[in-house]
C-alpha cells in the first residue's frame, strides 16, 4: 500500500509478503528512483526532487526480516506548499489560495470531486491522483526486482513509441537476453531501442512541449526465467495476466495493456497467432514461434 499526496512532506509505502533473508539496500532502490527521474522530457517536478529512500522497518543490516517493510521518500517540493497542505491547521483565506476549480480532461478530477464531495477544491483529488505517486511504485518495484532475481527472473522494459515515432522493433531479434537489451536501451534518454528512434522521439517530445500539448506512447516490458504455474486458471482473481493487467492499468494515464500479440491479434485469424506446441524428451515443451536469436 502506498500513501501520500503530491505536495505533502513524505511519500510512503508498506510492503507485506517479502520473505526473510533477502538482501535489500537503499542503494538498489535509489538506483531505480534515479532511473525514473532521468528520462528525456521530464517535467519541472523531476528537476526539483532528489528522490532517495529511507527504509524504516522490515530490514535489518540490509537483510529482510519477513515483517512488513516500510519505505519513505521525502518530497522536497513540500517546502513551497507547507501552508497549503498543512494537515494540522483549519482552512482559512491564506492557506486556501491555490484552489483548483476547473476539471482537467483525462484526469480523475471530475469523478473524484463528485465521489468525495471535493467540488469546492479539486486539489483534494489531484494531490493523490498525481504522477508523484509513482515514486513509491518504483521503490516497491525495486524490492520486487530483488526478490525476482533470487529466483532467476529478469525484467526490463523499453519505449516502443512516442506518438507516431517508433523504435526499430526488428532489433529485438539481435538480443540474446535482457542484459544485452538493457545495455542498449539504458544509453538512450528516451529508452528507445535504437538511435534513430531515440532522436525521433526526442523531437516529438520537444515540439509537443513547445505547443503546450501532450502526447501518448507505449512501453514494452519483458520477463525471462519465469517459472511455470504462476497464477491459476481456476479463479478470476488468481489469473496472472489479470493481476499484471490490473497493476499496469492502475498507473495514472495508462489506458491499455496487452500480452503477446494482444490488440494486433484482434485483426488476425487463429492460424496466424496460435503457437504450435512440441514435445521433446530433452527440451520438454517448446513453442513453434520461438526462433533462433529470440529469448
């Protein structure tokens, strides 16, 4: 569970279910927090903040205890909002100056204001429904990555497109593993797959900012080393795809998620998308879609 509004003093998270004996350090979490802040086209808030985590419980001498883990990240920008966001003083003319009265399209302002009766000041909605909340998702994700590494699972993502500009997806066939993919995409500030795509995406971001506009995009996340039998078909709440989809869609501004061929498969016939399954005494089950050079 995460807690905290965009301009309050702290962002917090409590993680349950992490086993004991796992190595977790502030350095590994701060590494992921720094990755979050160094993308191309980042907003002014990313410049203001210098996100570093404090581990407050559940870890001793850099090793998890099996008890709930509490993480904390300070909001440097709170210094400019102390009176506006003070939880301990009643509202008055001075500390209510930055009211938000107009709903932003595509945000939670309208329905949040109606549901929680915040029509008189929509700041009460947008402070929680803010991209700032993702700082704790990244911190929690860093702990999750540490756990996954212990069982041989590697996870990495890259940017497929920004607006109408795309990474060269054919490059995926040249990587043998995610370590090779990571070594390339982390060199580009847009996290594209290639330099041409990176330059094109930067151009789109630049002129979109000049026009005071916004633009969409997609990311692709891949995982290797996944064990069989995660999730279950027997109940909707146990399906792995459903759990992943819920986690992704719950991130602000995400409006779609697909797996494998996903949405593209809606335009195809079954014989174009179904994997033929083979059995070999040495290799076990394999899929016909797996080609040499793909991982």
